[in-house]
C-alpha cells in the first residue's frame, strides 16, 4: 500500500465510508498511538510503543527505507496525531494532579496516632486537628490546632514545618511537642534534635531549641525565649497522664473538660488564685477532684452528671 492510498483510507474513515478491513487498519493505528499516553507508562515504554506504531505503518504501506518514511505525508500525519495525544494526556494529567487538603481531628477524650506519607508519626491529643496537602512528601507543611507530638523523619531537601495561628516550627528530623489550644499561647517542647520556632507576624522573633528546652509564645509583642523544660512532663499525655505543675486552676479546668466532656464552674472568686500540682492517671474523675479539693481548700459538687461547681475558701492571691 502506498502513502497516498493510506491517506485515502484515512479520508474514507473520517467520512465513514471505509470497509471493514480499512476500518480495522485505522482503528489499530489509533489504538497503538493512544496507548503511548496510557496512565502509568514509563518514558521507555512510550518510546517502544511509538516505534511499534511507526513499524506497523511502515509494514502496511510497504515502505522499504526508513528515511523515505520520515519524509512522507504519513509520517507527518503520525507525528501530528502523537502530538495531539500528548497534549490530551497532559491535560488529563493536570486535571488529576489537583492537590487535596487532608484533615484529621479528635474529639473530647480521644487520641489518634497518625502516620504521615513521609514516614513521620504524629500523636494527636484530644480536641485537636491536623491538616496537610496530599502532596505532603514534596511540601512537608502541616497546620495544627490543639496539641500533638511529632516524630519526624529526616529529609534535608524538604524541611518539616508545623503552623499554628501565631507560630512556625521548622525541623529537618527530630521529635517535639506543640500545645496550641489557646488563641494566642503556643508551647513548644523538644525531646530530640533541633527545632526552630518563630512568630508568623515577625520572622525576626525566633529561637532555636535543643532537647529538654522549650519556649512559650504569649503574643506578638513578647520575644520568644529558651527555657529548660521539666523532664518528660510535657509528653505524659500520650500515656493518658495529666500533669499539673504550678498550673493555674482555670487552665487545669480546661484540661479536665477536654478529657472528660464536662463543664466545671467556679463559685467563689478566691479559687481562681489556686495553682495546681500533681500527676493523675486518666480514669475516674472523682479521684482527681478529691486530690485537688483536699490540697486547695476546695469543695466540689455535681450539679448534674455533666456540670461540676467548685466552692470554698480557695487560695490566697500570689
């Protein structure tokens, strides 16, 4: 078959006048050319497929010299069809490459262990949320609301960043805890490696932390400072242990409410002066309340099963 005969068949096919054999020939040509852009094919496989299409047409039209074929109208037609297929393939590839936002949440009293696509592990505390994009291995940026412990796989080409409302914490490979329930306060404690923490509003307000060091962000007008952390106390929540270390009672109440899905009200003003100390395994709430009441001149009473009222002399102003 000559070049002009093949082009004539193409014209008949377009006008739906081709016979069965001619239709099969053209269909085979199109199937082979489209397979070049099939999903998951490597560049090597695409090149092989392309050569197979050219070889098949070569055989069908009876061209004996490769140079002659490359100069023929058929080759120009094949090249244009392959280019069109490539453009169509790229279009659908970009359509499928839409980046999705992945969000993981915990409820009151719930904890989750999350394995990230890069192999890093996150322990998510109660009433917290973590979100990141589906292309995370190339863009290791997460947003955190609440509290989480991060054990990060090292990747020097892709720094690991955790964003809270007010801070950016960046590492290459390390482990650390971030607590950010409050609208302004952020607490970062390092277990291993090196961590950099900076204000999102003032990039110069920055501090580097090493193991057993921490920083507290209290607002954009306060400089971030490096402080020695209490040994392992900030990681105890992963073992379902509540630790109070000179903790203002209002902060302690928020902690208990997150664990037990209750409401705790303060009836007497002096109770607000109390700072709580102690370590409590999460279990029966009454046992924790008994310990706190005994040490701080406080009485507690269940108003109903979900509301507790604290009363008593409380503590002197400090």
